C-alpha cells in the first residue's frame, strides 16, 4: 500500500537522518553478541520486574531479564525476519512480475488479474493459519510473510519490464536470438534493480510489522528468543503494571519503522527526481 | 449588470516592465528583464522557443507562477496597479474578470469530473453572483459565438465527450465568458490537430475582436503570429530581443535571432528545400552568458557580445531590438 | 462486470477448497482435549462429522450443503449449541459496523489531512500533518490500542474500557483500527493532490479567479480521490486483519476472534463459515470499488464504452 | 417539517445503531447483580456436554443435581434429593427426591434423572429402542463407570439399558447400584454430567434447547440472555424449590477470554469478579493495598507436571527421569514465577485433598530438589555432566505461564545437569494431539481432580489409560489401585493408594511434578458475601448475596 504513495520528504536530510538511524540499529544488532551485555535469557526471579535504572537501562521483565539486552537481541530477530521475509517477497514478486511483463498480452492480463484478486484478500489470515496449523517455525514465518508481501513488487516489476521490453537494446538483443532467460537476466534485471531496491526498503517495515502482529497473537518466534514484536506483546498486557515493558520496545519498533519508511520514500523521491529532472 | 459597468470603465494597457524572475538553485534569472506592452483592444504576439520564458511571462501576469519562483525585480502593471504586489484576493478578483487565459493543452485543462456547464458558469455564479439560469444563457451564447455545435449538449457533457478542438473552443468561451479586458493565450493551438488549428485560432481572434479585448498570443510559430497579430515580440533566453509591428518584423527583422527564425520557418510559397537552421540550441538557464545569450549561435557575433549586455535599440513606432551589431545597419 | 463476478465466484471456490484441505492436513482436531473424552464418544463424534472419510469426500459433502438454500454452514464443532451461522451472524454485525466506522474515520480524517499536507506542500504544516499520519504506519495497533485505552478509559475515564455495550464502546477501537488506513489514505491523497495542484486543471480553475478553497475542494479533490477508491478493497482486507488485534484488546465479540479461536480450537465448520463470510465480503467490496471507480472516473468510463 | 425531519433522523440513527450488534447494558436487574469475568466462551450449556470449569460455573446456576455443594466445605448437601440412603455394602444408593418443578412449572421426577443419565451413556450415533431421541457424546461419560453396567453400555458392549444399575421405584425415588463401594459417589452426583435435563424441551428443540428463550432448567437461576463471544446472563428462577435462599437477581458471565483484558475490566469497574489472574502482575497488585485485598489464591485440587515419554531413550531410563526431576528447583518456581501461593510438588497428590486418614505427603522423602543426586544419577545413566545427552524437546501449549516455567526449567537443567533442551511452543490442540499420539519427549501437562478422592489423581496413570500418554505402565501400580478399589477399610485403602503414589512419583517417575495449583481470582472486596475460598474453586451462586 505504501508503495503507491509518496512522502513530503524531498529534502535529503530526512533521508540522511533515517539512514544514520538505521545504520545505528543495524550495527548494534550485528554487534550485539560482542557487546558486554547481560545474557538476554538469564532469569533473575528474585529481582523480578524493575523500572529502568542505571543498572538496567531499559529495566527488567517479570522474570528479571535485562530488557536492554533482550531488545538488542530482539533487533537481530526482527531485522532478520524483515530482511528474509522481504527477500522472499522480492524473489516471488520479481519473478512473477518479470514473466508477466515479458510475456505481455493475455498471460499478462491473467497474471495481473490474479494479483488484483489476491490484493483484496485478508492475506494475513493465511499466515495465521499457516502458523497455527503448521507450527511457528522461523521458516514458516519467512515463507508466510514473504508470500503475502510480493503483490506490489510484482506490479512494479511488471510495469518496468513492460516499458523496457520495447527499448532498442532489448529489441536488438531479441533480434540476435538470445534466449529469454539471458535477456531477462542481462538486460532487464539490471534495469529494474533500482525500483526493486526502493520498494524492498518499503517492504521491510511492513514485514516487521506483520511479524509483530503475529507475535501479538502468540504466533511469532519461539521462546526464549524474542523479537520486538513478542517483547511488545508480552509487555502490552502488563501496560498498567510495568509500562516500560511495552513503551521501550514499542518506541524502538515505531521509530525504526518510521525510519525505514522515510528512508524508502526518500530513496524513491530521489529516484523519481533523477528520472524526471526538473 | 456588473458587466455593463465594466464596459464603461476606462481600459488601460497591460505592461510588463523589466520583469525578472529566478528559481531557487539557479544562479541566473530565468526571466531577465522582460518588457512588453499589451494595449487595450489590440493584439500582441509573443514569439519564442520552448524554455525562452514566454509562458512564464504570461503566468506571471496571471499570478499563477510556480510557488518556488522568486520575483527579483520589475513590474507588471495594469494602469497604476502593480499586479505582482497585489495580495492573492485582489489578484483573484482580476482573473476571469479583467484577465482571461487560455492554455496550451485543452485535453488536460478542463476538469474531467465536472460538466462543461458547471465549469463555465462557475465564475459567473460564484463571483458575479449571477443566478444559474441566467449564467447558463450567457454560457450558451459564448459557446455559440465560439462555434460549438449543439451548445446545449456541450454544456451538459463532460470534457472527455468532446474533441480536442471543441475543448479548446470551450476553454476560449470559458476564458471570455465574463468579458475580460485582456485574453492571454499561451500556445492555444499547439496541442491541436493541424486540421483544427486554423478554426480554433479564427474563433480566438474573432472572439477577441468582438469583445474588444487586448489579446496576447504566445507561440513559437513566427508565421502563425505573423498572420494574426498587430504587434510582435521575440523572446530568447529570458529576454525580449526584438519587438515591433508585425509587418516590420516579418519584412525587416533586425535581430539576428529573428532573422534566423524567419529563415528557418517553412513557407508555402518560395523554393522547397532544406531550410537553413540556426546552429546550436538555446542555452540552459545557468549556461547563459552575461552578455547576449544568443551570441554563441550568432553568425554575426563579436567577441564583446558574450560579455556585454546589448542595449535596447529603440525604433520608435517600429519597436526596437537588442543587438549592437545590427544596430549600425539601418 | 460479469467476468469479474465470475472470477469472484471462482476465487471464492479456490479459497474454500484451499482452506478446507489446509485445515484437514493440520495436526490436531476439534476433539483433542486436555482430559480425554471416552474413546467411544470420540469415535462416535468423528463418525458423525464424517472426519473418518477421505478429505475430498468431506469437501464434496460440505459444498453440497452450501448449495442448499439457505446454505447449510453446519453446526459449530466446539460450540455445539449453535450453528455456525448463529455464531457468525451477530459477530459479522459487530465487525462490519466497527470496520465501517474505522473506514469512515480513516477517510473523514485521512482525506483532509492529505489535502492539508498537499496544500501546504513542503511547509511545516505539511510535515507535521504527515508525521501525525505516519504514526499510523509506524505505531502498531497493539501498542496504540492499550495506550488509548489507558489514557481515555482508565486514566481519564471518558470512555468505556472495553466490550461492546453501546456506541461509546465503538470510539477507541474504531480509532485504533483507523490509524493505519488513515495514514494510507492521507498519503494517497497527499501524493495525488500534489500532482493535481501542479496540474493544468487547477491552473484553469485559478485563472477563472476562483477562490483557493473552491479550487482545492471542487476542482482538485475529486481527482485526488480517484486513487483512494481502488485502495478501498485492500483497505477493507487490512481492516479485517487489523480487527483481530483490536477485538482482542477491547474485548469485542467480532468476527476476527471467531476466526482465530476457531482455528486454534480446530472448529472446522466455524473456520470454514468465517472464511466464507470474509471472502464474500471482500470480493463484494472489490466489485463495489471497481464499480465505483467506473462510475466516478469519467476516463475509466469512457475507456470502457 | 423540522420535527418530521428530526423523527426521520432519529429513526435512522436508531436503525444504524441497532445494526451494530451492541450488547446493551448488562445489568438490567437492579443492584443485586454479580458480573463475573468467566474467561472463556462456554462450549455448551448442556450439562451432559460439559468439559470445562467455565461451563460448570454456569451450570451450577442453571441446574441442580441430586445433591449440591456446600459453599464452604464443598461437602455434598441435599439438592433435589432431600435425603439419601447408602446400603451397608456401600453399593446401593437411594435418593429421595423432594417435590420440585422445572422452570416452566412441569414437575421433575426420578424419570428425568434416568433420562438424563441414559442420554449421557447412550453411545452417540446409535439409535436404540427406547433410547433418548438424540444421543450426545458426553466427554465425562466415564465418570458414570462406577454404576453397574454403565461402562459396558456406553461402550456399546451391552445393548440393553436395563443392564445399567438404575431403578425408579416411584416418581420421587432413584435407586443406583454401584459396581463397588464408592464413597465419592455423593460428590459425583453434584457434577454437571449427573444433572437432570428437561426431556420435553430437549427432544423437541434438540440442539437448540440451550438457547435463551428456549432453555428450561431447574436450578436457582434460569437463562436470560446469551451472546456468544460477549456474555451470558442468568436471572433468578422463581420456581426454584429454595427460591427464598437465592438473593442475587441476576448473574452475568462475561466471555472475555484474555485474563489481562478481564483485569482491566475489573479495574474499570465493569466486572466484580475475575476468575483468574496473570501471575506476572502479582508483585504490582500485591504492592497496592486495595488490589492486594481483592486478590485471592486458595489451593486448588490440581497438579502441574511434565510428562516424560518413556518410549524414547534416554527417557526410558528411570535414572534419567529421576535426575531430571531432582534437578528442578520447584520452590524457586513457585516462589518467583507462579508466585500465587502454589505449593512446590514432590508427589501428584495436592495437599488440599482431604482424606481420612490424612494423606502423607511425599515431600521430604520423594524426589525433592537435589542437584547432587541429580548429577550422580545422570552420570550413572551414562551422561556424566550431561555429556552425550541428546537434545530433547520440551513442548508446551502457548501460554504466558507455561512459557515462563519452561524457560526456567530449561535454564535449571542447563545449570545443574549441563544438558540442553529445546522448547517447543505449540498451540493447544496441536500440543494435545501430539501428546496423545506420543509424539513428544517432554510435555507439559496437568491434572485436575474430578472429585475429592485420591483415586482421581492415580487412575489416569493406569497402564494404557487414555490420559496416561507417557507409555509408562506398571503392573504393581495397577494392582495397588485394583486392591484399593475393593478395600472397604478406609485406612487400608489410603495406605494402598499411597504406595501407588510412591511408585508413580518416586520409583518410576514418568511424571515430573512441578507444583500444586492455586486458583487465583480477583473479587471486589466488601461487595459480596457467600463466596468462600475452597479447593475446587466452586462457588454455588445460590448462596452469593450482595452486601449493601
């Protein structure tokens, strides 16, 4: 959905700030195992839930686990889910969109009609069903989330391919009798890489949000591992008693999603500006 | 009623005086001292290639410049009123009532969601307070004079049901339905089929004549202008390089650019063959030289042309031009 | 339109078949309890529900039931006091009214926000507006819901905390549910409105001397709404999914929880009933938006005729 | 004109609001109303079909059996039977019914009981001469196995209902013949499965008979309104034989299934009684004097344990099972994690079980927390310091508490034994199906006593019993239970059962007991009387009254 709309961000400072923030989050997530942090799963049942303090910056949960450490380890899982889920979506979407755009005509019409129809379905339900009925493994999570996020990608790719198909160099390549596979890989793919990349950055936050949503329903990652989503959903029910348990990871997730959206929109605006210089 | 009042009001000229505009991020002004005079009830043609600033000059008068445009200097005056210093409200009061406008592309200029009748009568109803039925009659009359067949049907229809030529005639009728004193027409026929251009142009001129309007016709086609307007101004790279009565410009152009245009334009009579083109292309805003912007393409250019801004050479009744080289000719 | 209808029916059928098979493949069944029921009773139930037959045969029987008039959605397996329709019907009412309210909020607030942002393109008002709208994208419902509840129900006591007693109960859940579509609507309108405001139609309208308000609302807005219409279908789909969270937070007897609980409980018939109702709802919504688009957008209409 | 417009407007508003499916205000019976968060949507109100406590709570309001629970002690007291005789051998029970009617005024006779019990026992899907019009698959039909011939009849091994030990000498007398002396039979007949159902409604309305407006019952309350997923409301039954004792006008059972939402409703004053609690909130609630006073956690007749799948090595080795048991610090779990006053468990028998003579707990002589012995046993089993121990899975059904406990035990095993287990969080039905199929290594389970007798906590682990699910079997264990069955001397009987518990929980250890439940609930202080803490969390609504 966010793919079709643009943000008021034309100044690149938002792009820069959000990029810096994402870099920070990503860097922290990567560096987490090497930081001197409390074991995210180490319980301290005597301690129990404590509000943020100098000892535990983000406080502790009812099992006495350090929330800072859990949030950072959660970042690894949330980002991983977001990235892998997006990769799956990109894979399906690019393939589908490329074939539809390349074949054109009736095949294209049919394939896009299918996309139209799928658009209107409560796709998350199928993910829920998948997770409920077939176990909540990471693999299922990736497949499920990826499988529901490819539609817009397919549309974008198809549009690009459709316009590229008529370009001279593509026609020339076809005239020389290159196999379709090669033309798609050598001539089409490099040219759609930019919009695909931009849309992918916009897909990541959506996948992350959907993972959080599944976690809320108790269908996210397996304990003791925790994603931001599962941290939030655990904290949400304790909102009155221990508000920091939802506020801290909630704020971090929200800001990250915001940054990803800003970043993706910024990239797209910049690309649009390059396409149509004023 | 209100129209009757306006007819009796003294009609003034619309004058562009040394208008300069700039866009952020560009160091050179995009309009660099535009001076024009559109006399009441007369016709003026503004000639120039795309990017020369002729559309901007028109839009500036209407107050419809892009928001980012920066007014560097100069005025557009209607009598004693400086249009550029008017607040939005006061300027809006002029639009449609004193200044009418027709733009290039009729296919996008009309609102696709509203009926022609609604759009045409909106100004009459909303601003002049004329009741709907009466406004409708006025619109019908305007459509008729603009030679719309079945004007009643046209009023009821939506833009996509009209042809391109019809749309532009509707737009002309719409721009003139409140009998403005001036009509600014920015390339009104460029987007049309060649076949309908003549007819639309005819309607435009006729309508201008009937209502006694001052008509500014903007075009890149020197001969089209040559056939329609009394006065002509030639624009190049944000400046007026030559102006004067049409006949003078066509017969004895003084600026090398005007000469080039005349030589490059196809003529119906005369020998067929390859037309001599002006070599090169107009400079981008920031590539313009401090001196004469045409200098790099000019066969007559002197070394000093690139550095010194050419002075305006007045020819009195015969207009004027800006070229130090040809100044010495006559 | 007819082909669309046909396609809709085909989609419905595909969804039915897929869900039917999926749930039968899934482990666990409706009669697995913490404390075993007597084996004889278990077997009898399995026989009675035909769960011992091959799945395609079960599907056939189920579809046959659907072809009756009125369609036979069967009895709920886990709440045997009720037929599926008796459970789904009232809940559909609740979900539909909640969803409709949320959609209204999203449109009524989202569209003006988008317009406001577009009119003040690049200025502070634009940024603030869009930042507000963006929170809808970035703050998940399960953070927003408890937050709103905490502020307006528990701390201020202005609104009821949860449940579905009367109209006041609708406010917080509807706003929570509306956050995401509101943001999307605002962004859609802002983007399209921005393009239109820079376009020829608005220039013509302005050159008529019309007031800015009239230019924006009469001349620019209809066009800016066009991308909103085809979005309504997917938006409904997202409302449907989003409502699961909201129903849980605010304890609302809606359709989303029925689906989830049904799936958890392996209440096969209830899940199928919910799937059918949802699918029909969404397919209808898509048809409706298609129709609306053709009706409203003269270009689409002329393209067809 | 304007008035007409306003009328039309209000009609439209009414129509719109009417189609929103609002439930409306729940308390339309004045002040004497109790609103309770029941924490689940009742599956069925049919007494024969009940399987959950949330349904039982409602059934206790709608129906009354031969006997009923004392609100304080839960001892059986006269219900529809004003008195009952037990024969000297304890095998023949004769109930003498008091004159009473259904809520529609039709008189209730012993035949109603025979009908109801036959309906429970009739094998579903079969239609026999003279049987109930439609049979139900009663999940608790096996509770009737104590009646002569009942087990064979319900399994379809005998077709003639006359073989079942029921007799109705007259319309006010019910005679029941039991297989063995069953001291807890008085307790059993209080249970929903044994409650009468109105044949004249059931057979006419069939599955719809439990709908509001249709349902006829005989208890202190009758069904008033029912909204699936939202609430269920009962109102006082004026035709109840003891109507003057009943003080509440109405009871509302909210279906809210998330305990945290229910607690919020309590805080917002929308409910007075939440039949559960989230232990993770215990600290915060206890810290608040007002909330602390509302929080109750009496002992409950149930035990939380882990099942070891003894068919799978290395869990087939009793030393491994004992080592795993010994390594778990159950005190730490109850003190910090469950934190609702649960007692750490060494045996299966909850301490609140009342027996005569009192039950001797295994605590102090069973497999209590002992890391040293645990390590020694594991080493003896061939896994010194956990070396070479295969990766086992610990499955549990998704739930905050299960998850916290699983994580804690995982950590303890790692610390004490040096072994790793993988946690497998499965959705409930999957968890149960896998457990039943024996497809697990270690699995979370629990057992709630069906009645107040030790047998209920041992019988389910008999060889091959449906609820055993561990693959474990012991001839000796079975024999001890059989011996206890026919033993008429109470002290002897208890001794036999204690020996059986020792085999189960010390010698063989197919189960790892974690703790004995408490039932935490939140009740608004000072507002109601007649609610007493008891071991089965049963609070007959008949005796509840609202304080002024």
